[in-house]
């Protein structure tokens, strides 16, 4: 089973998904990420999906679920690197990814998380 690495960059946890997500991999990622947020007190989660060329409803639900878990643990989620075909597929599947913010790349994602932190008084 593949395990998705979670890197810490200051107050942000960076998750780079480079493999096709299977059910078990997604469940382990959710648990690992929840644990890391709780242990580190991270206020941001950035999920880089630039390596995904194809998505299905499972991946869309997984992103929404991870965002929900992070939100409950007081962390904000930004998904970055979405390919145009992935965005089109998600819309065609009727998945709006409610509660998930997006940015074109990691740099813009970090700026967005910075603004979110300021808006919510999370700047340390």
C-alpha cells in the first residue's frame, strides 16, 4: 500500500498526491493528516494534485472529506495544481468541492493560506 508523504512547511502541511488514490490509501492519508494536524497545530493544509491527470467521484469526495477533517481541527485547506481536464471532470461529475479552496500552484496556495490566516487571526 502506498503512503502519501506529509511535509511540514512552517504552519502548513503539504500533501503531494502523485499516485492513483485507492480506498485504503485515502483512508490512511486521512488518518495520517488528522494526526499530523493535531500533533503540529498546523493551521493550513495544502494538497498538491498536479500529478493527477484523471479523477473520479472518489477522489473528489476524498478531497472534500480531508478538507472537512482539517476544518474541524482548525486548519484551512487549499488544493493546488489542478489540471484543466481534472477541473472539467469534477464539474461534469457535479462535485463542487464545497469548503475546498483552490489555487493554480503552490506559490499562490501559500499566499492564499497567508490571507486566510490573517482573516482568522491565526498569524503568529
